[in-house]
C-alpha cells in the first residue's frame, strides 16, 4: 500500500452477473444503470454525499457525460476529480458545469491553452505527473491541498485497474444487476493487462451483503500483504 498521505478510497460500481459494466465497449453504462432499483439509486447518491470527492476517468466522462452530483438526497456536493493527462476533456462536459466544484488533474505536458480554457470554465487544474497523471501523487494532492479524507471512485475499467495496481483502494462496493451481457471484449470492472500468476490477484474480504430494493449489494475490504 502507498505510504504517501492519501484519502480512504472506495470503488463503487454497478456490474452485471458476469461482471460487465456496459453492453459493449464505447457504450454508456447509463443503459444498464437505468435498471437499478430506485432504492439503489438513492444508495448511490447517499454514498456520494458521504464522500469529500468523486473520481471518474476522462474516458468515462467522454462516454457517459455524467454530472456526478448529489441529487436524490440532501447533502453537500463532493469535489469532482477527473484525471485527464493532456487536458483534452470536452469543454462542454457536464462536469465542467458550475453546479459542483471540479478539479481536472493534468500532466506537465498538457497544452497551456487547454489548461487555460478549463480554468475559464470555473474548474481547478493541478499538475500531477510529468507525462501522465500520477495517481499516488494526485491522491496526495487531494489530501494535502483539498482536505479530501474520503474519495469515491466511480471509474471505468482503466481507472479501476490503475487505482488497484497502485495500492490505492481500501474498499469495493458493488451493485449487482440481474443480467448477463457476455462478450469477451465487453468492459468489466477492472481492465489492464492479464495477470500471469495467482500472486498478482487482488485479494478481498467480504464485509457485508444485503438487498437494496431488488438489487444485491456486496461490500469488500481490499487486503494488502496477506
């Protein structure tokens, strides 16, 4: 686990019975999310309200164009954090609206005109890495500069992979949808390269399971060094 100061991190995601996030690559996860029970939607928004910040990858933003706001419950809007190395996020993205604070993390090579344009939309921009966003450094920045103690990740398979690979995840909460999608190239919860041995598996401990409306929810602690 990273020894740098960082927030407590929860990955929260909806998945199908076969672990898929979408119907196929490049298709919005909102198609599946509309089948979540209303009670589960409330759980998602209540969890957002409990956390200081929400992180989503820039590819997920490009596909889903989510607002990442708290709407179904009362609560403070968390800081929206988007790792976007080259500052090429669409300036029309909903996360750049002023209904909640937003932080775009870029690398040192991001074009200055793009950085300026993002700032003009009202978002903060931080440099966290030389050639791509350094996630451990970004989490350190979130803790030390923005006072983020609890970070919720609603990422796609790439962001989830890099967060786990860097030892930055403390817990996982999954909303199980009663569908099987199939497809060997359909995005699943975690992407990245194939592992070559069981030692590379990320080990979890089931800590809770319950029905939320009609959806099964499971919760896990991520184990390190066990």
